[in-house]
């Protein structure tokens, strides 16, 4: 393709590109299979077709927008056009000036949405709008607002949505398509005929572990206490469903809203308190069943400390219960005996084995919680071959141990060090799943299964692209780990079927529109 330097498209990228030229398209392609190249090819095609018009490439975070800019710069000749990055650090006045001369703009949706809503510039001369991580456009108001504004005002509109997985619900995929005015969906996965030749073998292994007897006793104690709160909610006639964490958080929000609207009757206030304690117990049991004994004990001590400060009457009542004290005392006892969750020992063995077999191995360990990631990193660094770092999202608050997150600069440095093998293990939370250009790894380890198909696909997509890879999943039997594993597997299978049904719907709609124009 003219103007494309250093890279040539694969067969499936070329086919997808040809669709994107003709229609607003949602491209569903697993991590690492080259969605950005398709965006680059389409950008070149649109700018050639509409000289003087511009391309806007939106990504949900600044590092991701920056990453796309660098990719475009390294694969386009220098004289092709002016490529610019918009960030909140650039004043709106300067963004307005840059907008005037830039050919391709990379930005977060919030930046451009704020400017457009203040009429600093409009989208009339934008010939292509690219929305990365398009599965977010269901919740991201700025994404939806810009797509709608764009279709209303652009002289030559074309939209490209990019995602590794839009989710498994047909309705959610329809919503994404509606919000982005999508006319066609291009789906590929690891097993697609035109993709398979470019991928390496992916080995999948489940490591199933039993929860130790003492852990089970602590869990049973907390479960009794949890059910007493659920019974209270049912007796107060505010809860009738299955008591999952999600359902309880929904109820908590509903009760808090009722109270904020002035409904402060005795039943609502006590129900709100009972619901809050049930959510805390659900979280405690999740830590105990699926994470680490240290993390569980730390959380229980935090609750105890809140009660001691008399910050919250509900928490004071919770920690006074014998079941709570049984759990706290027994967890202290286990820690003094160095008895951790069996996953910790299993993880250590797996990592040691991988480095014995391949001393140049690169490994990512994914875990749900920052606290867990820190503990895993400390454990793995005690292995002589391992140089591990924690990779988490941005700092939200300062904790007693220091900053609880990483700045974007620190995140970037870790990725560079991992690329150069100064680090060979990354212990990551969800920040490592989406978008960021983390180098190819030999092994991806799930410290726990995730119930989301989107997240499971993104985690697994970090390996078996350029070289043979392995996904290992640690599962504690007879716990929510098992439920989450089967849930995400079912959703992954459902996704392809859901996308097919949406695609058929779009084709029918396109046919009808075509027939109408002929009349």
C-alpha cells in the first residue's frame, strides 16, 4: 500500500480493511493481531481520498493514545502529514490551534468531547473517526457523544470501532453498533481460517487446588454470618434474589439513593447497614477463597480498626460477632505458622519450572487485586532467576505503605524494562489486560479466573502470537473460582454466536436501506 513503510498487511488485515473502506465497521480481533495496522491503512486511504481533511484516533487512556501515535509515526513516511497528541495538559486554546493544522490527532475521548461541546472546533472536516477499545462505548459518554456529533456534522463520515472482545450479550453488541453507527462487523479469533497460520501454538493448563481444611472452617464461619445478614434483608422485604456480590452492590446503591432522597425510615436505614456488611463479608470470603491469607487477614484487621475508631455502627456490630472473631483469630494463627493460600506455593513452583525449562522466559501473572499483586511479586522475587515488578493502574490514594498505584511514566518504564529483559516477570492487575503494548510473553498465569469474557480474552491474548505460548489458570475447587471459570468460558462461546446474530441484523438493515434508495 502506498505510504505504508516498514510493515505489510496480512491477508485477513487486507480483507478487513477492504470492508472498512466501504462501511462504518466494528473490528473484533484478539490482542496482538494488528488492529492498529488496519486503522493506519484506513487513515491513509481516507486522507488520500479527502485531502485537507483529518483523522481523529480516540483511545480511552493517554498511554494508549500515545502508543498509537508512536505506531503511526514509525510506519508512515515523515512527510505524510502532521501527527499530534491531545492531552489534558495542553490548554484548550493550544488544542484549538493544533486542530487547525494537524492531519491525524490522537486523543482521549474526554479531551475532544469537551472542546467540541464548547465549540472550540467542529468535526465537519474529519474524514475518519477511530474509536479504540470500542466495547467501552456502552458506558463512555464521551465516545457516544462524539460518534453522534460526528455523524451529524462530518461532510465525509467514516467510523472504525476496534476491540478485542465486545462482550457476549447480543444486546450489548447491538448497542455498540448503534452508538457508533456501525454497518458491518468483522470478527476474527484464534481459530479463524485466515488468522490461524499467523499464530503460534497455545497450550492451556488448569491447576486445580483444594482449599485447606482450616480455610474451609473460617469460610464456613463467615458464611453463617453472611446468611444472617441476607435473612435480615429478606425479612425487611428489600431483597429477594440470589445473594451475589453484584446483586448486593446494586441493592446497596438503590438503598443509598432512597436515603439521599429523604427516605430515612428505620427499615431502610437498617437494611442499608445490613447490606453494607453483607458486601464486606462477600469481599472477605472472596479474598479467603481465591487470593491470599495475608490479604484476607489484612482486610479483617482493617474492619476491626474501623470499629475501634467507632467510625461506623454497622461495622462495630459486625466485628463483635463471634463468627467474625473466630475468622480473625484463626487467620492470625495460620499466618504465624506461615500457612498461605495453596495458590502461592503452586505459583512459585510453576514459575520455577518455567525458568528451569527456559531461562529467557517472560511471564505475566494476572491477579484481581493490587494487594495480591504485591504479595505475588514479593514471593516470586525470592526465586533467584526472577526479576519481578508490580504493574498496576494509576495512584488513586496514598496509603500507609506509600502510593497505591503507578504513574503513567512508571508504567511506561516497567514495559520498557520488561521489553529489554531487565524484568522477566510482571505481576499485573487489569491495567495489563487492555490495549497497552506489552511485549510478547511465553507464559500468562491467571492467579484466579475472571467472570468476564472480555477480560479473559485480553489476558490470554498476551501470549502465543510470535512464539509458542502457554496460559495457566489457578483454580481453587468448590469456590467462586470454578463458577467464574465456567462463566467466562460460556460467555466466550456465546460471543461468536451473538456477533453473528448482530451481523445478520445489520445485513438485513443494509438490504432494506438499499431497497428504499432504489424506490
